[in-house]
C-alpha cells in the first residue's frame, strides 16, 4: 500500500446525473478505500438535478455514515458546474475526483498517491479506453486542441480521475459549466506554475446508466467556453 506524506486528509467527490444504478456502489467503494488507508476523509456527491433516486440513495448513505455529504443542484446545470461544486465543497488536504458512472475504479487511487508527493496535481490517462470509436477519436482530437492552445502536458485531458492538493486550488476561479472543465482546471493550475504529472489508469465500459454529457448542444457550448477561456488566459 502506497501512503504518501501528503495524505493527511482526503476529500473524495464525484458528479452525478441520474446515476442511481451506480452511486451506491461508488460510495461503498470510496468508504472501503478510505477506511483501508485509515485517513480522515469525506465523500461528497454532487447531484446535478437528477430525476431518479440518486439524491435519495446518497441521503440513505448519509444516515449510515456522516462522512458522506450530498451537494444538490435544484436543476441540471451541466457537467462542469457539477465538477466545480465538487471542488468548491471539498474541505480536506487532498482532493480526489472521479465520475459517477464507474468507468474507473476507486482502488486505483493508489496510482495517483504514488506521484502526489512530487507535484501539485496528478491526472490519469485512460489505458485502453472502453468507449465507442467516435468518442475515442473525439477525445484524441480534443486533447490535441487543448494541448495546442494551453500547452497542457497531458495525453488525456478529460480523464476524470484526478488528485490535487487543495492549497493549489485556493482562490482558483473556474467558470466552465460544460465539458471544458477538465481543460480549464489544468490550464489555470499550469498558469499558476503548479506541477502536473500523469499516470495510466484502467478504463472500464459503462455497465449501467446512460451518458448525457456529450449531447450535441453541450458540445457546442463547450467550444464556446473553450475560445472564451483561450482569450482570457492569453
């Protein structure tokens, strides 16, 4: 077991939209991981206006374990808005985020732990990405574009498996409500002079629920945000 010096306390958060079939398992896996490391922790679930039982399931967990917290948007604001709420509500020294669809395994946080003592943020890259071909192609093109515009030292900008020192994010203003959020997060940290490292993590196919973040309208909004961010960071 790798337990870095930086692991004095840990926030785990994940954004969810209609993830009732996944959220309970993800909370359980997060609790088991944190208990195994014996660390002061919290688990923050951001429910982005779900229409299913996502919030209810989180509340049931909260009754059993007060370290579980629910942050709920009254309406669906977008993936980026949910991620921002997660970062804003995380209170521990290290902050770990992953998505609510369980395409990653929380136990692989150990890979991120192996690097965090030497940097400010560790981001994963998906090994053998288990998505449809068009999504893999879009991901490669998107990463190439954001690398070109912002000089990001990563090969998989949107990989939702990240660990960051909370002090590196102090007063960090994030604005994206859409898929740009990962690129914006890394670009703003890079502009601050933060050290970013990357490590490969296993990617799994979505077994339950339905992806919604890549709907055409959301993609268009993401590109609008991208070019606004580029001009602001120039």
